[in-house]
């Protein structure tokens, strides 16, 4: 974009906006919740929109995003020459017009801002099902006429400090989505703290809860076993919970789980039992291959997860690699993205053979302990046109 638009540019954007279906305008205007000129990840906003659509109709939110890109009301944010749009932002030329439209037309949203509630003693927040935490410091209590028993979705947009009064979450009998971790700005610089992790125990018995994200929250060292009893849970995102040391012993009750992210949790050294029973899993990140004294898991235990599309494996010091264990990866027929990280220096780990399923599209390798390119990697490069990235060899 040039520094300033012409009248023709602005008129084109206005026409494009006016020609949008009302439901597309609804989703577009929801983006005004975020700061001007912020870059948003596609997968994050699709999640946001899916939760909005869940209560307002059966919309194809990916198709909505395509319509908005074609209208140039949002712009792709590309890195390099990659033609795939994974990030975008609101067209800065359109931003003032959209703000005016929101104010003039009073578009009905299904969400309520935390800042709006605490600034009014008569907020009537019970008319809304989605709560957006849009201030840096947030205190969730029944003050400010701020009752908790009707919220279905809680999204952390920009909060860095979270304080839950006792039993506030317990009263949420219809809670389905609890997104407290970072998502809009998925950066280590976006640090989130909770005053106390006692709120975790309040999640017991949440029979409708299907999405939990504590991504990037410090101060969580242990998950209570009750979280692994939430039978409706489909997504559990614990990425970058740097203080997390202990998970409950058995995860097999989460039979509806589709997405499990345990990556970048450096203190986790073992996996819970029962992962092999989560046959609906499509994403498993941060699977730790530990020493036999801490974990008896083998790669063969993952073979039952036939729907896996993404998998990342972390091999820690002292891990026992069984003969031909990694050859069984080729039985994960739907697997497209695979990451393997070695945190070992013993060259005996360089002798392991690895096979890949035919659908592999992206292979990311880090810290391979060998000095030379292994034969299995040479074969992979020669046999298939795959995207291979990372820093495979230790320096």
C-alpha cells in the first residue's frame, strides 16, 4: 500500500464492504476488537470466528476469510515468497470506515468486553455468551454486576495478569471455551501470569468444556487430575507453560481429544499413560521420549493414532531407543507434518533408522547427534519432494 489512499481507493473499499453479506460484515467488524495494524494468525482468528458462529449460525469461516481477502478489506501478511496466507491484518485504509460502521449501525455482537463491564454498574452482561478479556490486568469476580454463571466462551485478548476470585469459574455451568493463554500474539515476549493456580481445581465437572488453552501462562506447575476427566474436551493447549512439571497419570478418559500441545514445556520429562487410546487425535505436539525410568512409552504406542496429521517428538537425555522403533512412524498414514528434536549428544542415537509415511509434506529436524547425513534422510530427500527445515545437526 502507498502511504495515503486516493478517493477512488476509498470508494472501492466502501463498495466492497457494502456488497458483503451481513454475516461477513459481522465477522469483519469483530476484528476491530484488536489493535490497529496488528498482524493476526489465520488459525487463531478462525478459532475465534468458529466460536462466534457456534452460537449465531452454521457458517463456513474459512470461506468468510477468503471473501474478506478478495474484497481487500483485510490484507495478507506474507513472509518471503510463500503463497499461502497464514497471517493477515485489517487494511489500514479501511479501518476508519469500519469503525464508523460499527458505531453507526450498532452491529449486534455476541461478545462483551471486560473493559465495558467494569466501567458500568448496569452492563446487562447476561445478554452475551462470550467474554473478551481486553485489559492488561483482569480480576474475574462477581463484582460490577459481573456474574459468571452464563458465560460460554472466555477469550484472553490482551491480559497479562489474571486474578480469579474463589469459585468464579465453578459457577460457569455452561462453559465451553476457556482461552486464557496467549494466542493473538504468540510470542515469548507476551508473558501471562495468574495470581494463583487454584482456579484449575474449579474446572472439575465442566461437562461442556471442549477447549482449554493455558499457552504461555507461568506459575502452573501441576495439572489436577480432574482436567483429564473432562470428557467433552477436544483441545488442550499447554504450549510454553515453562513451569509445568507434572501431568496427571492417565489421559485415556479424554476420548474426544483432537489437539494436544505439550511443546516447549522444558520441565516435563514423561507422558501420561493412555495417549495411545486417544484415537481421535489429529495434533500431538511435544511428545517426550524419555528414559525408561521415567517413561515406558515407545513410538509404537502411537501407531493406533491413525488420524494424526501433526506430530512433534522430543528425545531427551537418557532416552532408550528400541531397535527399529522409529520405523513404525510410516504406519501413521495421515501424518503430514513431523518434527523430531534430539537433546542428546551420544552418537549411538545417530544409528537409529527412521521411516516416514507417504503423505509427509513437512519434516523439521533439530539437534541430530550424528556428524553425517543419515541414510534415511538421504532417501527421504531423493524419493519425495518434501519441505525439510530446522537445524538438524548439533554445532
